[in-house]
C-alpha cells in the first residue's frame, strides 16, 4: 500500500524589513508623543506650585505700615475719596489688592482692586506711596478701613481718630485706584 501524502507547501513570508521598520517607528513616535504630553502636564503643574511657593516665601519677608499724617478724606467730591500713605518696610514689592470699610462696626463693604496699571497699586520695597481710594456709598462716619495686599495676612488697619477724619478738598479723583464694590 502506497500512501501518498499530498503535501502542500505553504509559503510563509515574513514581514518585510521595511514594513517592520515603519511599524516600529510609528509605535515609537506614538509612545514619545504620549510621554511628552504627560511630562509637559506634570512640568506645568510643578511650575505653578513652585511659583505659589515662591510668592509665599516673598510674602513672608514683606511688611508695611501706614503714615497717619497723610490719612485724609475728601467727602466734597463724587466719589468720596480716602487718601493715605503706605510705607513698604519689607524685602519685596507689594501690591494693594483690596480694601474693606466698616461703618460703625457693621459688616464691612469690600472693594476689590480692578486697576490694570499696577504702578498705582505697587509699593516698591523701602519706599512709601500715597494711595487714593474710592469710598463712595459710605459717609464719613466709617470708623475703620483695612487695606490688604496680594499676600495673605499682610494688611494695615486705619482707625478713625478720636477727633475724626482729617478733611482735605485737594484730594483729586484722577489719582484714584480703580476698584469695584463687591455685593454681599
């Protein structure tokens, strides 16, 4: 008995080296693109954290004080104006960020600085600056103002003297730092 086995020859071809190279390059580029996006995202987050930490460090060495000889109001104008002189006695530049007004110790009116020109709100280290604020909507009976900076916890509080606020009609609205009264 003679069995003949019909063997078919299967011609298996390997992937051509050119196609293999192209597939490998595409795979490598895809992995590189994914890694680049991931690393960029992590780097940006770390950069933001570093900037916040640096600002906190700068704020730690910042300080200021008010010169009461320059504290005055002008309630003869519209808007009513408040002016004082603040001295930066810290190691870094500071920026006026907001202010709060108390009228007989009731809930304060909060004003957020909207001034785009930071030259009016910036106080360079070892320098003093006269600032003028809009205090409209409150009469001269307000008894306290708190001027805050971009640094959390860095502010000055000016209380109404026993003799009352000094009035000065020469305070001009041209020098006012732009601010918006926040609604509570």
